[in-house]
């Protein structure tokens, strides 16, 4: 284990997983003194107060905004980091939690690989003590988005390897880039792989499940009233489908632990991560989730019974939604995932529901 103090830099620090990494580092995980400095790098503007990161009794902290990883050459990006982060030469550990979605697989691979190349291309010459890079992939690597769930069948294991051709995604390109770049160098890397990530993002996230469900259920309560029954907006099969999720806290702790144990976790190893070994189902979760908003969660509607999907429901009642969101701040709902085709901006969560928290783990 690395014993000397380090300087951690987190790219994508305001995303669901990246925010959790900064949060844990500032809480002195795993022990106080492991890191003397934490630098959070983001693109969109954000203040320390908005971030809700704990900065009391934490390592020295720097927040750097306006860093667009998708623009410019490696040389211009290197110059930008050198200008914006004056002590970047002391960086020892890199946590890369950046992702840019594109519906065109070719462009998605090209864009995301370009961002990683800029970061590694800048870090290597600027940071002589660079030791480890940890990054996060996801279960797309097991083909879960393919018809029928893809060629791999659950339970998914790290040893399953890559999907057979012609299937591809940027995970494989990342692996190739990092393997080649780290060859013969003093730094190494690993990959952590969660399924659904449950966490907080101060700038909003199109992949925030809490934000999606909070929007729908708080709107449902505002329209239908406290104590109303809300059917699960899916099929009976999906109600009982098993899944595992991972809190941003758990993902962060694994990524940090791995980065401090290069002898055990380096060399491009892949680690699946979940909050618990036993899978969950929405039959288990839905009643508790609905109750959090003062509603009664019930089973999916019977075949033939038409119930508006969450996105359709939000469209129908968008006047209510907008009226309840008078202090617009951050975009939290902007993904295009079948039933979600909206983009709303919201203020503090308490404007829409009850007992809601900024930190949903």
C-alpha cells in the first residue's frame, strides 16, 4: 500500500460517481493523511457551496471549473491544465469518471477516447509522480443493452471478457489505450464496473435514477394527492427482474482502495461493484420508494390497462411541474431512455416532495 501522502485529481467530479470519489477523499478515506491535496475538475460552473462536499477537516482542496475534455489537442489541453492547476506536478492519483453520451456508437467511441487521450497525454508529462489511474465502466460491457440481454447471461463476472465481434464499445478502446500507454511506465490502472449508480450530482445528471424517480413521484403526489396508489410503470416481468445497484460511496471506496494497492489491483484489472451481494427487485423497492413520497406503491397494471408512463405523465402535467419548480437551478432530467423524453430544471428537492435529501445513497 502507498504510505506517502498523495495528491488526488478527479475528472468528472460533479457526476454521480465522480462526486462520490471527491466526497470520500475529503472525508479522509481510507485514513487521514493518505492524501494531502484533492483537486476536483469539472466543465460546467459550480461553487463549493453548491457541491455539498465536506471541506471541514479535509485535505487541501481545489475546485477547477471550465475544463472541457472534448476540445483541442493534447498539447493545448496540457497547457490548459498547467495554467489552471498550479501544483499539478504533485498529482499522484487520477480518478477518471468522465463520459459523453452519443447515440452514434462510432462518435461515442471517438469522443470518449479523445477525452481520455487528452487527460493521459497531459498527466504523464506534467505529473512525474503519477502512480495510478482508476476509471469506471458499466454493465454495457456485458451486453445488457442488446436484444435478449446479449450473449452473456447473469450472474455477470469479471472473467467473461469482451463481447464477441462485431459488438464493441469505448470500454475496450479505453483498455487498449491504457494498456499501451502504461507499458513500461511507473503507473498502472484498473477499472471498476457498477450497474446502476445511485448518488448525487450538483449539476444534475441524465443518468440519475433518484432524480428521475423523484421527479415522477413528487409530481404524482402533487397531482393525485397524498396516499394515492401509484402502479409500477413497467411490466410484471420487469417488476421481478433482479438487479444490483451501487452507491457512489461504495464505488468511490473501491476505486480509492484499488489506487492505493497497485500490487493487488493494478495491471488493468476489472472489479465488479455492488452495495450488496444479494440482488434486488422493484417488487421489493417500489412500495418503499413510493412511501418516501407519501404514496402507496402497487403492482404494475394488468395487461390491457393503460397507464401513462412517467415521461407521458410529466408531459400531461407539465404545468404543475413547472409551477412547483419556481427556483430553477440544475438540469436533472434530460435523458432519452424510452419513456423519458423531457428536460426540466429544478430548484431544491424539497419544493416538490417531502423528506427529500440532496444526498441519496
